[in-house]
């Protein structure tokens, strides 16, 4: 079985450029012990936002990258066999519940259905986590907060989030930042000059207007930052955009040609 990717928060402060009132909303959700659902396309700043908020709130953060083999036991914990026999090891959700930390389930729709059974009693007034393995019934420490994210674009009929689960959360809709904000982010994250960052973001804005038939997926802020880093490290813009944008966004020659045309016109 695959172990979930778990990463405690980085100790340095993460730069975060707010898009609207999400910071204030999150602080109020935290104060009222409400779980939060973050919706938005890939690479638009969801994870960065949570990292930033965990730092602001001075809470540990446990991030779990969900995948289709992820089970409730991966979140809660399990018995392992060591030199001295079997012992119980807490999973990231259990650690967060005990410590009063933030537990962030990234792309939660990917996880197996049995994970929702675990989530429900934690997301209402009970705030409990029953550990069948140890017989404990944990009450979440005051700072505990459950945050989940998903990408509505990837929703498929087999895997949607059930309304009974959704309605336990306060939801925040994310999208790509507007051009000015995105240019500031790209500049900050790559070290590139503002003018080049603005041109890259103009390319992204034009590419995002193409419809699904032209391009399967829009370029993310993350992709723009990769491209900007290549340019900043001295690679000619033409080679950087070809590798980070054109080749990454499509395998179809016609779509690639459309991307190149936009880059040529705007860079
Ligand atoms: P997601 O979790 O939505 O897939 P990330 O949070 O990992 O995306 O964002 C990808 C990268 O884009 C981040 O590592 C960060 O460099 C940058 N980024 C996106 N939005 C912002 C923002 N609002 N403020 C600062 N950085 C951002």
C-alpha cells in the first residue's frame, strides 16, 4: 500500500498574495471551529494559502496528498510490527486532532469513500475521532481544523463529493488571480522583472480564453512560475516558453501551434 505524502509545515513564512477576502474568512472559520472546503483549479494557490494561514495562526499543518489508494487507516493510523512486537502509530489526521493542528486533505475526491466516515464526526459539534484500533474516542484539541481541497474541473460522476459531506464545510472558491496580481506573484516567486512577468501573465490570460477543444487545461500560476524561473536563470524566453508552456499544455500539433502564436504575439 502507498503511504500518504505527509509534510509538516515549512517553518519559513510563505508569501501569499490574497485574491479577495479569503484570509479574513479563514480566520473567522478557525475562530468558530468550522471546517473549510477550498475549490479551484490546479496550481492556483490553494496549498500556498493554507501554508500561509497555518503560519498566521501559528498552528502545525499536516498536508495529505490524497490518491485513489488512500484509505481511512492512512489518515487515522495503524498497528505496525517493530522489534518489540506490534505498536500503534497515529496517522496525520489523528496527530492533528491530538495536537490542535490543521489537517489539509489535498484533492480529497481522489481518496477512497471510507475516508468520509472518519471525517463526518469531526466536522460537526462533536469534533470526535473514534480510533477503533486503540479503543480511544479522541476529542479534537481546540485548534484542530479540517481543510479539504478539490478541483471541480476534475469532477467525475463516480467520484463527486456527497452533499451530506459538502454541507459540513464552509466553502471558498478559488480561481487564477487577475493579471496584475498574478504578475506580482510570478515576479515574487521567480525573481523575474515585472515587465516580463506581465507579458507571461498576458499570455496566460489569452490561453485561458481558448476553449476546451483547443486546450485541455489552462496554464496554472505554477506553470507560469516555472517558465519565469527558466527565463530568470538565463534561458532564452523562446526555449523556456516552448518547454514550460507549449509542450506542457498539449501533445496536439494544432493546439501547440495555437499556443506558439499567442506567445509570439504577446511576449
Ligand atoms: P494548488 O494547491 O492550488 O494546486 P499551489 O498553492 O501549490 O496550487 O500554487 C502553485 C504555486 O503558485 C505556489 O507554489 C506559489 O508559488 C504560487 N502561487 C499561486 N497563487 C499564489 C498566491 N496567491 N500568492 C503567492 N503565491 C501563489
